[in-house]
């Protein structure tokens, strides 16, 4: 079987097979089970990209917890601060509760930095970031990422929830864009 897929006009090759992804998800879930024992965290999964990761991660969490799904709405502000992102769909009251943000990939880190700022206005007792993937070579801000399944090079990837132009989310493996 070919290890390549076509998504719209681009070709991608398998870079992280399903077995590797799932073993790293289990490793991180075990860390969370240990660190958050007795704390009843709220997982906040950032849609759309994290839906597959969140589903696998949550099934490995054995401590009492809740999960909610949020979106980051981007729009242009009227001031010179430029782009503003607000959290849409935060349906759980996180006041005085520990929150674990579940993200698909941290690239420049700007999305997570905005998310942290906005979330803090809802007064959680603490916030940790849990990301499936991190591109350390692209990080532009100082982010404390407590849980990270895998670090990857600066290439564009799809699969396991991540898309190219809306497509390619529905694969078990992760694929990297071919040259
Ligand atoms: P950041 O704000 O950290 O630069 O960007 C984070 C977001 O960019 C991710 O949530 C994801 O939606 C998107 N992103 C960054 N790198 C990739 C990539 O390699 N593939 C895909 N599909 N999305 C990416």
C-alpha cells in the first residue's frame, strides 16, 4: 500500500504512523492522570483540529473530568492592536477550576498565547496546555507547554484531525507535505 495520499491539489507522505501517535497520546494521558489526581480538570478542546486527538486523549483519562469544545473566532479589532481572538462556546463555568487546553498543533504559538490571555479573564484556578504537536522551530512567543505528545520539523502536516483547506482530517496517520 502506498504511503502517500492526495489532498486536493497536494501530495502528502506518512510521517507519523497511527501506532506512534497513540502511544504518545497514552504517555501524555498517564502524566495528566498522575498530575491531576483529585483535581477534576476541565479539558477545553480547540475546534476544529483537535477533535480526533481530544477523543483519543479523553478515553485514556481515568480521573473524574469534564470536556468542553471551543472555537477561536478571529476578527479585526478597531484599535491598532490588530487581530483579536475570542473564545466561542465556553459552556462550562471554569471559575476556580483547573483547565487543560487541548490543541492540535502549536506553530508560532500566537493562537495559544491569545487563548491563555482570554481564558484568564474567566478566572480558572490554573491553566495547562496539552498539544498533540509542537513545531519548536516556529515558536515566536514564550509559552509554557506542559504536555506535548510530539515535536515535529517546520513542515506542513495533515491528518488525524488536521486539515488542508478543510480536507484530509479523516486519516489515522499524520502526513507531511511533499516538495
Ligand atoms: P499558531 O498560532 O501556533 O501559529 O497556529 C496554530 C494553528 O495553526 C493550529 O491550531 C492549526 O490550526 C494551524 N497550523 C499550524 N501548523 C499547521 C500544520 O502544519 N498543518 C495544519 N493543518 N495546520 C497547522
